[in-house]
C-alpha cells in the first residue's frame, strides 16, 4: 500500500492529484464551457452558411475540442517563455490546426484535403491563437473582473472616477 507521501518518478501522488484537479477545474469553468459551446455553434452555422467543401460538422467539433484542450496551454508556453516545452507546444499547435484536419479529410475525402489544406492552415491558426487568448485566464469571470478593476482604478466605479478627476484638476490647475 502506498503512503500519502509516496512518489512515482519523483512526483508525490498528492501533488499530481492536486495538479490534475486544478487542470480539470479550468476545463470545467462555466464561462469556458459556455464559450466553447458558442464557438462550436458558430462553426456549425458557418459550415452551412459558407458551404466550403472542407467545413462540416464533425471537423468543427474535432478542431474546436482540440483547440479547447491545447490552445491556452500553448499560449502560456509562449508568454511564459518555457523554451523546453516549445517542441511540444509546436506539435500540439500543428496537430490541432492541421494534423487532425489532414487525418480527418484523408479518410473522408482526400480530394477535399488536397484542394483546401493550404487555405485552412492560416484560418485555423488564427482561430487557435484567438482561442488561446480567450481561454488563457485561470479563474472565474468574477475573479477576472476583480483583477481588471484592481489594475485599472478608473474602472472601479463612480467614486474612483470622481477622485481621479479631482486629482487631475488639482495637478493641472496649479
């Protein structure tokens, strides 16, 4: 039987369990799940509206879910300059924006893959980056709003705005 402080590969089980809970908490935040759902709905609507030969419902789900799982992590690797993780980040990015697309269309209709692959890559990479930015924040919407108010005093409310105006007038009237 393993003790609570037992380790595997130098990582305590308690630490790995808490890390896993934190990761799952981020993926299940209501605002993130809601934005994923809205994104998938827009992709499905776009597949009907634009009628592109490579834009169908299954690939909309596949690529959106891979982006949900990998884009924020990839963006964090870039922003935090985690150089050792760049190869993994490039692989996840490539697989999400091109790899899964190529596999899907290779089996569904290779002619469509040959016709549309070059056009899909820049569009999908742009969406991947935007998704990474949208889902980057770790926390609830309430926590995000609080952090924004704390960093930008003018957004704290009317009282703060009036105080800022009076300080501004004092400094410019003198």
